[in-house]
């Protein structure tokens, strides 16, 4: 197989453009159980090779659904991983390997605009940020990963690795949306479709209480 990352969606300027999808449902227990099993053997050459191989196969996959997620990740490439091993590759692989455990969900088309607009509808800035960008990804690995994985990989997950929402977060956000006074939209018409998108995303997550909502930005 050629050592290229196939990206099917190309913009008018000829530059690769990722899918507009920004949200997925993740079974955090199942994913972390699978990842922990791989990580437990990573201190051995064959264990490291196995994890690298799994991540490389996903990164080089031509499946459109896989690329809708992988193309949004700020990670190295399969070529980088094969050229030389670095500890930071474990963070890349943690995020890439999630692709096998994701279900696409509705997403918000302009989360930045929604984040700025929600305080005008009565939300606090913290509530607006949490609903649109989620919790730091570091807290996901701390909540569901094994202690060694959380200790080794968690600190390397940067703030822009966002984000995720748990079932309780989803429930609270839905309640806040339902509590918005319709009159608030009289002077905020551009927010109406974005709020509807947010509600659809949260409602989809609410139908899967065993999953968390994984959010990625541009």
C-alpha cells in the first residue's frame, strides 16, 4: 500500500479539507479496555510494534467514515511513526485508535459562533464553552483509562485535544436549552439554527447513555 493519507474531500483551492463532522459517540469503557490491553505490552518490542501497526492501518485506511475523524486529528503520520519511535507517538495512537470505536453523531456547524452567542441567551461563558467544546480530553483518560495509561499519556494531551461530554454533561446542557426563553432569539436569529444543531447533537448522545460525546474542532 502506498504510504499516503487518502483524503477524499478537496476544497476549491486544491487543499485537502476534512469532513464537516465534529462529533462522535464513543464507548469509553470498551475503547479503554482495548487500549489498556495494547498498552500493557508496549514496553516490549513486539507490543510496541503491534500498537504501531494497528494505528498505521487506521491512519492509512481509505474508509470515508474513518477519515472523517482521523483527518481532524493533530497527530503525526504513519510515516513519522515508522521512521523513528518517540514517546509522543503513544498520544497519537491513543487518539487514532479511537476510530474503531466511534459512531458518527450530528454536530454543530459553527461551534465558535455558538460559544460566543450562548451567553446572550442566558448561559454563563463556562456553560457555553463546555457545551460546544467539551471537557479536556485529558480528563477522559483519567476517568476511564488504567492508572498507567492515565499517568503516562494524560499529561501529554494538550488543551486543544478537546473534548468530550459525559451523560451528565449532556443532560444538563439539554435542560439549559429547554430553559431558554424564546424571546431571547428575537435579536439573535443567526443563533437559531446553531442552537437547533446543538440540541440535535445532545439528543443523539442522550439516546446512548453508555457512550460519551467526543467533540473535535477545526
